[in-house]
């Protein structure tokens, strides 16, 4: 069990990062700012994290774990080909209910490197399932999963940030058409 002081310190630092990330670009945030905002000293910060990047990575792991939990969830499991609307519904629900900071991380241009980390973690978590489900080589499963995750999260980012002036049903229709036709074409050529 984690010591309560450790948990409180981690929570304070995470809250400080959330606040500062919305005010500053990542490379502009300093340990001094974080510790002042969290009301702790620098030594305490370094007892918990090696760097600000290490702290930020706790968010990418958390977001990726939640997304994987949604995408691999029963009963539809993880098969976007046979359950094409399930991923969309789950991701739409995620963005509706997720803390605003998660949406910020996944849609902010200044923090796009964190979004890419989330995408990599989610893709890594889905690759083995795709390989087994679609009889693909490890490399082809990795390519297929990365295509789906990258295109899906990128299009959600465009929709959420208002760069696509269409309704949610129109967005869903287009996203599903692109992903399903892309995946079907890929599987037709590379399925084992």
C-alpha cells in the first residue's frame, strides 16, 4: 500500500502539472514552478520523479490504460471490423466523460508529443490481439493497429477542436468509412 504522504505529494504534483500545462508550453514548465504550485520542495519532487517528462508520462500511461480498457472491453471485445461502431461509441463516450485534461493532452498542438506516446502505448496494447484475430504477422498487426489508432485519434482531435464543421453522426459515418475500408483493404492484401 502506498504511503498517504506519497499519494498526496503525487496528487499535488499532478494537479500542479495540470494547471501549468494549460498555461505554458511543456518546455517552459520548470521544476521550480511545479514545486511552488504543489507547495513542496525540489528534493521531494526528485524523490518522486526523475524529471518533468517522467511526471508527464504518468498521464500518458493513465490515458492509454483507460483507452485500452475501453477498446478491449467485452462483449464486443476489440474487433473493429465486425463491430465497427463500437470503438467509435466508446471513444466518443471517453471524450465526453474524460477529465478535460485528458482531452487537452490528446488535442493540444503544444503537447502533441504526449498524444503520440498515448497512441504508441495503445497500439502496443492492441497489436497481439490483432495478430491473433486477423491472422497477421506481428509487423502487419502493428501496421494495422497503428493505422486505426492514429487515424481515429487524429480525426477525433480535428472534430473536438472544431476543425471539422460536421455533426457527430456525419463525423461517425466518415470515420467508420475511412477506417473500415482501410482495414478491409489491408486485410485483403496481407491476411495470412
